[in-house]
C-alpha cells in the first residue's frame, strides 16, 4: 500500500485487510493518502472491520482512480441521482418501488441487506410469502433500470444476491457519500497530525460533495435515519475543523463561510451560532452579529422558552479588547 500510494500521489480507495496474529484474527478497513507537500509523507486511516465481511474487497490495482473504474454513479447527498456510462438514468422509477429498493440497498451498502428486513421496511403490510415475491420482482425491475444492456440470465454487475440478501457492489458503483466520508476522515486525521495544508485540501473536497443531507427527499423513512445522522455529524465536524484551519491561516472570510454553512446545518446549536457571531464581530460586521443574535434569541425563546447561553455584549467586549 505504501508503494502504491507513493506512486499514485492520490487518495487510495478503502480496502479490507484480514490480520492474523498470535492466534487472534481481526480485520480492518484501510485508506492511504499522501499528506506532505513533497508527496513523500503518507497518512494511513484505519477503522475496525469484521472478519468474513461479504463486501467484495477492492482489487489492488490502484493505477486508476475509483471514479474511473466505476460503471454506475449514485448521488445521495442533497438529492438522489443515478448515472450510467451513457449519462443520467432518470425517470419516475426513482420515486417508485425500484428506486426505493435502490435507496435501501445504498443505505446498507457496506452490508448484505437481509431480504426479510428489506421487505419489512418497504412492504410492512404484506405477509412473508407476498413480501418475498415482491422483493424478487422489484430486484428484477431495478436491475433492468440500471443495467438495460445486461444479457438475459446473466449475473448483475451492481446488485449482488447472496443468502437471501442483497448488496451493492461498491467496486463497480461510485457513491458520493463514500467519497465524502473518505475525504473527511483523511482530512480530520491529517489535521490531528498537524498537517494543515493536506487537511484543508481533503476537507475542501469532502465539503464540495456534501450538498445536503443523505437522501434528503426521504425525510420520514426510518431506515435512512441512522446513516443520515452519521454523515450529518461527520459533515459538522468537517466544517468545525475547516473553520479552525481558516482562522489559523488568518482568512476570516473563508472561516465565516464555513461557519455560516454550519449554522444552517445546526440552527439550534448555540455553540455553532456563537462561533459565527464571534467571526462577524472580528470581521467588523457588528450589525450582522446583532441580527444573528436577535434571530437566535427569538428562536430559542419560541422553541425552548429560554435565552441563549451566551451574552452578545460580553462577546463584543472581548473582541474589542483582543481577548480570545
């Protein structure tokens, strides 16, 4: 991995490694990226894996980027779009059962989604036998939509079936949420190591992808909630660190842009609102700071019956005297 990372000069896709040591078997997902300005300093990011994870391992042919290898592209952040080699794959099916099935499998893209769980989520009113029939039918319909050129009875390239469950072949399918997560995690890890410039570059790429909440059009589907909140929390950490980086650089305008976006994501988080108001004051935007505080105060009183937990006049006084 070290050699491939140094040769590619770019973030490498995540790969699972099984580790055998002292009669103990473990697994980890590993991502590697160059971080130094000379391209010779490498950063490895590991997260726990599971032995026997059925998601196919990424081949160790990293001479091309993951984007170039992908035959299907799925956008999930802020909206939902599907693109094939010849352009967008749109139509009413995206909001119908085949589209809902694809969204469910994308949400569970790092696991083999059990057929009975899919059926319970999408057809809770149907009995077991009818649910299985519906699932097989709509899996067929989904494959027809995203693989119109697939030969009859040939295996699907994108939606894999195994043991009564279904999964997305992430070696062939590009999902914006996965790229966002990799870039964000590498950027946060680089920042923790003190590599500011590489961290800023990775975090910038991550935020470029995060155009809104995961599957934002499906706000009330229970099976989306955990993944949506997980990615939303990661986006929040990415923005907070991006604010800190720009403050360290002395670029208060860029810091304020990140902070403004963070306030839109977290309208009731007083710590977030305080960060942006503080940046307004430091940039000499006193009127904007007062307007922001007034809106926050009204929102807090209306929703919770309490004042914000910080005082604007005290903040202004600290900024005037150059206190941190």
